C-alpha cells in the first residue's frame, strides 16, 4: 500500500471514530437526563 492510501484510511477511521464517540456521548447524556427525571418523579 502506498503512504497516501494509508493516510486516507487513517483519516477516514478517525472521522468514523469521532462520529461514533459523539453519538455515544449524546446517548449517555440522554440516559442521564432520563434517569434524573425518573428519580425526581419518584421523590
């Protein structure tokens, strides 16, 4: 493989990982918000 191909693959992988990380953090934040609401409703 040429160096340029490897660079492109790494950049694409980084973009995919960043997108996955963003969606994961949003999911965790929404879960926490939901949990807080449920906890406050029970109190």
